[in-house]
């Protein structure tokens, strides 16, 4: 009796892991592959961005509840509800920030001799953020948060490599393009941080020891 064997299609999870490994470990080879892939806003977000952007908020939520943070020799554990609200808000804003940054990347491209392309711009914003999202896992242990920051800095290098490839920017203008995009990203980061602080501060102030 013949038995039909289903095709060995990679699962979404394995695809996410492989793409993350490729962009982190061999970005110069991976960016041209990404540039040539057909894509849409939905295909970039689901499942890649949706999955990886959740790493940091989840890890930080767990880390704060389990380990807390230490200041002045005293360890504090934020209230459960406040921490949960902060994590959900951080996640939602992370998803929105990628899209906003992509709009900025697309709008700035002609100023640096590049070509406007919203999908390619979203690819750059999403895949260059991989390092920061993966580094978010260190939020599980707040004392290791600096390592997560270093991962985020590596993301700037990924951005520098990806912009000229996907946005067709001349290599001699890639650095200037990257600097401007990074400044915008920092502003967005500060705005997101301020929003999260404003919304969650009242509940987080009632700290339990």
C-alpha cells in the first residue's frame, strides 16, 4: 500500500529562526536575498515581526516579576498588573514603531540618491531590528540588560548594510543616510519610552518589595 508522505515544508518557527540567524551572522549575504524576495506588509509582519518583537516585553515582564530590579541595595518588584500593562503597551508600540520607521526610510531615500519603495523600506526596518529584538531575551535577568543594549547597537550596523542594498542608495551616501535614520529611530524610542512611562507610572509606583 502506498503511503503519501507530506512535503517537508519548514514550519513558520523554523523559518523565523533561520532568517534571524542569517541576518545576524551573515548580513552581507542575507540582505541581497531579502531584497529579491517578494513581500508585502502582512508577510513581513506575520510571523516574523509579530514573533520577534514580543521577545523583549515578555522577557522583561518575567524578569521584573522574578528578579525585580535593585537600587540602593534594595530589590523592588513592580506590581503584576502594572508590569503586564507595560509589556503589552511596549509590544504594541514596537510593532507601530517599525512601520513608522519604514515610512521615514522610504521618504528619505530620494534625498540620498535612493529609490522610494515602501515594502523594501519595511524590510530594512524590520530585519535590522532583529538584533535588538533577540537581545531582548536578556531582559529575563535585569542585571544582564547591558548585553541587550549591545545587541541593539549591532542592529545599527545591520541597518547600515541594508539601506544601500534595499533602497538603492549609493555606498558613499549610505553612512549619512544611516545616521539620519538612526536619529529618527532614537527620537521614536524616546517618544515610546515617554508614552509607556506616562501610562504605566501610576500603577508601577505602588511597588511591592
